[in-house]
C-alpha cells in the first residue's frame, strides 16, 4: 500500500523472510519471538481488524495523516494517494490489533505512534497508552541530512556488502575534519559502533585507532572530543570505521552465503 516492491506481495514476503534470517545471523534468540504475517492475520481476523482501522480513521484529520507522510517514504507535499492515508491508519491500528504495550519504530514514524496514543483517548479505550520507542535512523553517507535508503546504494551499507565495498563507500562518505554536525561517519560511530560494542554490563569495548600514536577510546564522547580537536585524521577515522562495520556485517553476510 505504500508502493514498495511494486506492491508484489510475494516479493514483500521474501523481504520479510530475509529480515528474519538477518536477525538470526546477528545472534538474536528467535525462540522468544513470534513473527506474524500481516496478510495471514487479515484473513483470519479480517472483521476485527478492518473495523478497528475504519474506527481509527474516523478519529483523525487528513492533515494529521499528511504529517505522517515521511513514515511511508513520502513528504507532506507529495502527491499522496488514498492508499498512503489508509496505510497510516492500518499501521496505527496494528498496535491495538496486536495488543502491543511497546511500539518500536523509526523516529520518522513518531507521528503514527502519536496517533496510536491519541486514539486511546479519542476512543475511550480501557487500556494504557502504548509506550513509544523510536530508534535512530542511520544517515546517508553522502548527504547526511537524509536517511540511508536503498534507492541510493552508494550512500548506504547493505548486509551483503563485502569489506572492499564497505571501505569504498566509507572512503567516499562526507567527513569534514573536526566537524561533528552532519557527519555520517561520526553518526555511525555513535549509534552503531559504540552501541554494538557494549557488553551485557553496559561497558563499551574500546575503539582503538592505530597510527603514529596508538589511541584508545572507551566511549563515543571521548572519540568526538578528540575529533573536534583534530587529533584524528579523516583517513584514520574512516579506516577504523570500515573495520568495525565489516565486523558487524560479516556474520550476516556469511550466513546468507
């Protein structure tokens, strides 16, 4: 309905299976997770689901739906179709259809999450408002003002990228020396590398940069401070970033190979 994969349900289901395998490859314990196929749930509980979608859609204005356009890969001023508006209602309704207490979505989907919370009040539901957890979106490597997206393959990292491909993409990435804002390389260190390096106690495994002087950074802030002072060169930063990304991607790549 958001026009992804040319609206081919079989291709969409293949993508879903790939996501499941990717999660498995990262070491996630899938025995405690239950995956549901939306198409199958619609068939089994269609009356309940569509009644919920219709009721929710009557509680919000078209302007509110337009505000959530980014969540379906569009902008507010784009030529939105009726299916885009319906998609927003469906995604908000999913929260109640699944009985979810916590919604974990991208930050650009926060409007849909807010619709879910407001719906509790507008409909008088006897349940707590869902808790919203919005995760960070990785920045485009060449234009950090936008998020990574598959339509810009040279500006994002794919799980099947080999090490040389990762290095090439990082070497071409925007990375102004000493600057922190709109720096996709530092963004990856902050939200991916250091976050992935945390052990079960919350302690971070240090990031080590070799060069004329060996430097060890136990947390992102230390790395950022050193970068601001221009104590790290662009080539040093990009090389160690490429190595850490390879360490994250390789288990998933190997799993699919």
